C-alpha cells in the first residue's frame, strides 16, 4: 500500500525520531502550511493503513510508527517482486542496476551469512 505525498512527508517526520510518539499538535508544528484538521486526517488515514499506532490518554492521542522506514521499503520491494512472473529475472535486472558500492555491500553481506 503506497503513500501519498503528504502521508510520506508525515511518515518521514515520524521515522526521523524512532520510537517517539507525537501528538497531532506536535506533528502540525512540522507542517505550518497545513491545517490542524488536515494533519489529523492524514494521521488517522495512516493509522487505518497500518503505518501508525495510535494511543489515547484521555482525549489526547499520540501516534508512532508501527514499523521502520526500512521495513516499509522492504515491503515495497517484495510487493514489486510479487508482481512479476519471473522473480529471478527481476532480481537480476535489479542487481545489474545497482551502483558498485551496493554490489560490493551484497558480496560482503552474503559472504558473511553463507559462512555463518
């Protein structure tokens, strides 16, 4: 499930402070050009989509990420791989498109895990 532009911006703020719960007002401070109600709506939608966890203390709600940015990116990659009939071909094209530094990382990573 993808994110809209404002949803992604809100998640960037949340992900920049791992483990931190934020109120609507605190989040709204990051987006002075948007109405409080707009931010509340975005936070509510992100909660319904499963990106955020909401905790209520009295009338005050706080929101925190349900998973890390890395978990989200991983799910995007896996979803894309699930959309192909030839997963190996997609992975091969992906690997060819990587910059040398990423290829080097994977060689080291898989070299360590295969010996472990």
